[in-house]
C-alpha cells in the first residue's frame, strides 16, 4: 500500500510501497481539473487511479529537494539583483539627474545581498523616470 500524505490545502504526496518512487498531485483532479473538496476525496482518487496512470518518478530525499530549492531560489535572487543593478547603471554617470550617493548606497546594498533577502529600497522621490 502506498503512503499517501494529503496536506491541508489538499495537495498530496504519494510514496510507493518500496520507497523508491513518488509523485505529487495538486489540489485538483488532474483528469477533470475540478478542485478536490476533502482529504477523503483525494485519497479515493489516488487509490482508484494509481495503477491506471504512470505518475511515478524516482524518489528524491527531502533534504536533497530542499537543497535544490534553495539553490534555485538563490539563482533567482542573484538574477533579480543583477537586473536591478543593470537597470540602475545609468544613475552613476556624471550628469545623471539623481542623488548619486543614495543610488550608490542602494547599488552597494544590492551587491551585498545574501541568501536571506532584505531588498534595499530608496524613497519614492529617488526613483525618477529614466532620461
């Protein structure tokens, strides 16, 4: 018998008897796209269809999955930071009509970001339209 975990939001995680395979389901019936309404409905759907469809994927240890999630999040943060830096490069040219010291401080704060994101911000008045 597979191990079925149904979360409060009615998403689910199913692990095979031998623990080598798993699959996840959203909170909707994948065949009809109707939302599930109860834990019992989710479990009944899984048990009825588990052998009919090949939803199985190799099991991934939760610690490995979390590490991959954190790495992906970090890549996204770095990409966003790099885009913000590129979009504000113009503020550092000599004749830019902005408070260059404030922008330089903001840009340095972007460069100093760690995985624990605390995005720096400038006041509304410091965000002029790009010339």
